[in-house]
């Protein structure tokens, strides 16, 4: 009996330490910024650097390819920075579209530390800059969210009516992703940034294109379908059999479907 009590106490102690560590370090587990400054390189003929200032005085640098309508704002996922996305989304620039690659605080040499509130508020200022710069309304914007960036796009679409939304590998919530990764941890009790896109998307009326790999190794496919089920019509799915979280947009068929969707709205 003493041995059992000792083992139980040791387990409770270790589990408590684990929960405490996860609570303290959780944002380091959610956000993986590449902090080096994004370099335009050969893309300087495509994009130019633009800056916005956050409400707490931080200057954030983004990339913008200014052409004609439609106007597409891209919100990337929780890792890396905008440099790699410049090449990925050049296919939209090649169509003559205007593409703004939004960056976040703490990413790509931008100052500050990312949180859910900050990313949403800062990104709202990016939209404000674009609307003022081009003299357009939010109803002319297409928001393209990748993974965590879909959470940003959805939150902004609740605040501002937009023309359309496109998601690549979007989760229903970070709580759901975390629970899938740590099934033995009460993730929902610990989270500071829940990114509850499932609840938010019910308030969005814009046409939406969903792209998700059935073998997604980062955001389980069932969580993408869960978000899709909560979205309002009109909505269109592209479910991929032979792709993964970070390779969906490498497929020419997917790129063509995205262009077809944009041209149809």
C-alpha cells in the first residue's frame, strides 16, 4: 500500500510539473517564428516592402505586390516568415492580382511577441492600410489563411465583410489541435490562445474555399472537416488524397482550382 501511495504521489507531482511547464511555455509551442529578416532577392521585381504601426507602437514589415483587383491578403501559418510565401503565392501575382503578404509581430525581424489578440489586432491594421491605400472597401478583399493564419482571416472576416475566404490546412481551433497532440493533457483548461475558428466562422457569410490534405500530419483532416461543417454556405471543399500540410499549394491542380474559385466570385 505504501508503495502504491508513493507511486501515486510521484505521478501527481510529475504531472503537475508537466502541466505547469506547458502552461508557462505554451506560446512557444504554438508560435514558431523565423526571426531573420525576409529578403526580397529576386522577388524585388514582384513585391515591395510596406510598413504598418501597431496600436502599441511597433513597426511591422509586410510585402505587397500592387497590381489590379482582386486584392488578396495572405496570412501565413504559425512557423517561418513571409519570405518563403512570396514564391508560393507568385502564381496569384502572375494572374495580375494584387497580393499582400501580411507578417506578424515577432516574425521576420518584426519586434514584439505573438499572441492571438495581437495577431488579430495587428492584422486588422494591415487591412486598414490596404483599404486606405487602394481606396476600396473590405467587400473587395479576399483573405487567404494558411493553417493558423486561417484563424486570423476568420477573426477579421467577423469584423469586416469580405468578398471571399480561402483556407489551406485550417484547424477548427488550436484547442482541438492541442488535444489531438496531447490527449492526456486538459489543453482547453490551460490555453491562453484558443483560436476558436469553429465558433467564429458561424458569423461569416462570405464564400469560402477549403483546402485540406486527408493525410495532414499537423492539422488532422477531421479538424478541417469540423471547421467546414460549421461554415455557412456557399462553401467549397478540396480534399487531397496525396498531399500533406505544407505541400498542398505545390500541386498545379490546386492552384488552378484556387484561380477558378477567385474568378467565379
